[in-house]
């Protein structure tokens, strides 16, 4: 046995991984298991005052030492960190924050007055995928000042009214590590589940022998496809993804599930999985999307968008450029690996999950288990990041199936290796773009071909392709377009939703082409964009009339001085829709119920780090005038909260925000004759269900989406190609919570920089080879100065108080801006991502 001091208490532990001991034996939820391989820093603890990764230590390595977790900090330290991280807007999904604070404490305990560089170095071992680090560094600097001067923590007196930097309602729980993500949760008699995955991207399953696995001590059940009572094939729109691959069927990627095991211990679970014998007939995988498009059976979807006379317009144009572009698969790398707990209940199941839509999960599980709606309840815990990667089934359906079959409570949690291998990625794309203009630099036409690798299964490959095509012409004023998009199946991991939803890829191509046209016209890239920028009442390339809130010009004007002051700077613009649009039914829903004199805000809209609960509380308080102390936000729950759709398409602030406003207005009207207490038990319902026009409509000016946000970003380099600064101007309509908007911009920019320069998801014949630490994620020391510029031009509009979605657009223009900066630096016009031969990625 190993004895050491844990948070000031002498503790004895068996030989074990320190992270496992802290979480499983000591129930310390601040210590997170983000990767298990020492790359993310979410499990950071202090060992004799030094920040160490618990996942890399054995209990025998800390014998006689002092181990401190966030739970062991003094009350004053907890109050300071909680206040500083909340007031600086440093908390989004929150999963990384306790580890960040441990690294900060290690620094501040020995350096009470750190500079910016020292703070960056101190948290270099901690990955944050949400915030871009900027506000985390500001919070640490603020905490240092408070500790240095023994400042008392002030009371939170910020009004929740719209436009104020109101503190996030979940910031304290996330900061202190007491807010629960699914893998933090435990139940008595809970067992563990996991799937056996295919060894081959493509192979016929000849036989499955589970007899030896069932004999392993501690095994509760071993299931195969024959044990599924309902519909075995799942999927958002195309039901093509088997919950378990049956004998005689082909595996389509290395993430395919062959069998499921539930066991009393994780050790028994691993042993049993190793005892399952599968005979495969290995087949040649299809991994090249350009080859796959030649086989009709491999085509998931084809999109053709035409408007005007492209051939004539190009023929009559003064300048025409054509380039091919290639962008890679990209891993979401959210900090919290997927986890779900399923509990048998009343002949059905209750699940705790961490996804992007409890209703999507409910419906898939109903189909799988052949159960009615009232027998499947899904409740969301905190979600440790998503970015689109938690829209598909990953662990939820397997936990539900095992629980339903065994009658036991089952937890299924991915290892980071499983997460990287299994969930859908950002689509790889092969693109050819032709863009034309007249002698004065007025855009005239564009033609594009976009081939997207949707991998093994459809996921959201069809809508992603569609959005890549509908936005391919950019936010400009020209009307001759001819776009063909094809999404193809391969035996690579699936492509699915990812921040930007296909526009990240097509915008890279179109914005790079525009830089070349500007050069041919003798205009600067800024001048060219300003000349062609869409303005209110003009018509977008898709035919929709730009409304009065359109502020692309204002975003360009906001960065002009900075762009022109830099020697090596690149610029790019973007637009992104709010809502699903194009005729797809799309509703925001919110219910406000009065319980014991308090207003309970209820909606299924998932918070994946953007601060949904805080935004709704602010809209509610703005509308009703009720004190924030009389408001309760309810986590998404299919038995309590109305279906407000998936957190995707930058839609929730607009759609559910408007629904919340409508419900709040009904409550406000009722309060004219009654006190809040007198309304106890009553419900007030709001629904926002706008109509949009479908693709291919005959309307001359269709309404494709209810709102568009616009952006311009400028990236500056030094003479060595190192990032100096990014200025990001975003048209957000109206900022409900400005500091939260800034955090979205900063986080999106850093994700875009990674996409441009360092991130990759390499495959060897369809098999992923990356670990979390080799994905190329930006760390704090690589992030330049980021200036967020919020453009508000929608202050008088009523829809969600004028807000537009900002979650996705923040990542879209960055890569093209980086490409343009490097083009200025060395004259090389790069056409692939991540950009080759840069300061961050030297040519091999």
C-alpha cells in the first residue's frame, strides 16, 4: 500500500493509476479524464507544489508527497478563482478549467506578479478547445492581482439585462469542478459497458464467438446484433449506421461495433472484450473520394446550384482564375470524451448523456429498443464541448441497449483513443473553383466543384454538403453561379457536423481565389472585398435579399486600418446562416413554469459551451423585469423541457432565444394582474417556427434562412511567418452578452488557426493514426493577440432582441486569411490545409 498526503489528509492507496484512484476511489470530480495520455492537462494536480498530470502517475510515485486537487484549495482561493474566471468570461464548456486553475496555482504560489508570457507558459500543458485561452489568461492575471493585494471577492451585482457582461450561471460549478459531466456520475451497482470494434476498415464478418467472453468472471452480458429487438440501423436522416454489425455484413470503418460487453469492473470488461473471437474476410477498402465518385453506389448526395448564365459571364470577364484546393479531415477534440449512463426504469430506460440534442438521442434509442416515447427519458448533464461532434450516437445507444437487456445501470465511456477513432469528423474536401471579375474588379461569376468525403456513414453529410454549396460564392453581390457538390461514401471514418458545417471548406477556396483576382485587378484584397461586399437590399448569390441588418461592410471598415498597417497580412470574409433554413422544419421552443414562486426556464436546447442557460436568463429578465434570484434554469430533459432542436447551425440563440422571449411576454402579461406566487403551477409556452424556402424553389428571391451573420478577419505575420495578431470583426446583430460573444470569437479564431496551420487527422488506408497529443491543437504559447470587434446593427429588431448566431462563423474565414498572409510573405499560393512549409509546419 502507498501512503501520501491528499488535500492535507494522510491517505493510503493500493497500487493504481493516480487519476483512477482520485476519481474512482476518492470521488474527486475536479480531476478530469480528458485523454489519459498526458496531453490535455485536464487531470492536473499539484505534487509537492508542482503541476503534474495525474494520468501519468502511479500512486507509488507520490508516496510521502503532498498531492493537492482543486478540492484542497482554501475557501478564499476557490472564491477568487471562481470570481475571476466568471467575470473574465473564461468558462465555456468548463471541462478544462479545474486543470487550468491547478496550473495557475502552481505559478502563482511562487510568482505573485506574473507577466503574460509566464502565464502562457504555465498553462502550456493544458488544452482548451473552447476559449482560445485569451480569457483564461486574463482570469489568471486578475487572480494574481487579487491574491497579491488580499482583495475581498466582490458581490455579483451585474444586471442580467441584455448587453451586459452578466456572469455565466454555470461558471462557478464548472470552475470548482463540482458541476457534473456524465463520467463524474456514479450509481450503486453500476456496471461498465464497451463495444468490440472492427479491426479492419472493410471486411466481411464471417463469424462471432462470444462463448469465452461470457465465462469471464464479472461479466454481466455479451450482446451481438441478434439481441437487438428494434431497428438496428440508426442515423439522423439516412438510417445506414448499424448499432452492431451482424454476421455476413461488411464493416465500413474501424469504428464499427461488432459486440457489446457489460461487466462489474473495468478489468473484467477489458478481459472479456479480448476473449471475443471474430473471423473476418478482409476486403480492399475504398479510401479515395475522387475515385469513389465514379461509382454511383458510393454517392450519398449530389447538389447542383445554378443561377444566371455562368458560361457567358465567364467568357465576357476580364479576369478568370481557377484553382484546386484540398482540405483534410479534422478531429473535434472536445475535452470531454463521450459518456452515457443508462438506468432501467418502468420497463424502459432513463439516460444521462452529454450530447447536442436529448430528443435526437431519445428518438434513436426508441427505434433501437422498440420502445414508445414515454419509456425513454434522456437528461443532459454538463457537456464538455461538442462543435458538432456530439450530434451522432456514440455511447448512448449502447448504454441503453445494455441496460435494457441486463436490467442493470450501465455506464459507457469512450477512451480518447476510441473517441478519435469513432465519432464523425469534419469532412475532407477536394475542390475546384473558378472565379471571374470584370476589369474594374466587380465579381461576375463563379463555378465550383466540391467533392466531400462523408466516410463510412451518412451522418449529416448531406446537409453539410448542401451548406458548403449554398455558401460557396461568399457574401458578395454577384449572381452567376454554377456549383456542383458530391458527398461520397468511403471506408474512412464518417464525416459529420463540425463548426462551420461545410462552409469552412468552401470559404477557404472562394476567398483564396478572390485574393488572386484582386491582384490581377491591381486592387488590394481589402479594396476588392469592399467593392463587392453585399449591402442591405442587394441580392446574395443564392437570390435572397440582404436585410437591413446586413453589416459586412461595417466589418470590413472595422479592420481596414489594422490590415493596411501590417506588412504581411491576409484578409477574408464570410457569411453564415442561423437556423437550418432551406425549407427544413425548424422550431425553437421554451416553456416557463412557475414553481414555488420561482420561474423555471425549460428548453431542450443544449449548452455545449456557448452559455445557453445564461442567454435565456438574460432574455427572460429583460422581458419580464423579474429578478435573477427568482429564476431557475432547467437542464435539457425529455420529460420536462420542450423539443427545441439540435444545438447546430448557429440557431439556438436566435430560435430558442425568440421562443423564450415569446413565453416571457406571456408571463409578463399575466403579472399585470397577479404576483409571481399567485401564478404557481402555471406554464407559459413560446414557440418560434419560421418558414423558409426550399432548395430549387421557383421564387426569384427566396428566403433561404431567417438570418445571416457576416465577418471579416485579418491575420498578421512577422517576417519569419509567425503569427502576430488576429483582428476579427463580427456582425452579431446584437450581443446579448458581449463578453460571451468575445469568447466565442476568440475560441473560433484559434480553432481556425489550427485548421490553417497545424491540425491534421492522418489516415493510413482508412485507419486513424493520431493521438490527442499529435492532432496539432494550438496551445496557449502559440496563440497571438486576438482582437474581437463586435458589430451591432440590429438593435431595433425584435427577433431574439436582434441577436444572430456567432458560434460557427468565427472559424470560417480564418484559414483563408492565414493563406493570404503567407502569400504576401513569400509569394507562394498554397492550396492545401494545413498550409505547407510555414513557421508552424516545415516542409519535409
